[in-house]
């Protein structure tokens, strides 16, 4: 799985992207985010308040119950507004 981090999430996590192999049992966006929180203090800080984190799986917005699998591209970013 390719993970992409944008804006302040990138700053807190300390990288713009990474490739990971999902551990057993991580099958949804919500489970992925919980697993990521355990990977270190930067992840925990970035994902502390999930109400300010948006997720896209394979370039489509995804809810916490959306399935994920190895081979997916998952992007994490703050809410954005346009003008």
C-alpha cells in the first residue's frame, strides 16, 4: 500500500509518502488509521483528531468503514475549501 500525506499531516508525520504492508486485521480505513497511530509520536499527533483528517482510497473519498488492501493508494489530508 502506498500512503500519501499532505499539508500539516506531512509535517507532523515527517514524510510525504511511504509504502507499507498491511498487518493482519487491518481491512478498513478506520483500522488503518488506528494502526498508523501506533507507529510513533508523529503519527499519533497527526491522527489524534480524526474529525480534521480526510482520506481518499485510490483517489476517491472514503469513510472509516471503507475497505483497504495491499496495492491501494491511500491519501491523508486536512479538509479543504475552495473559492
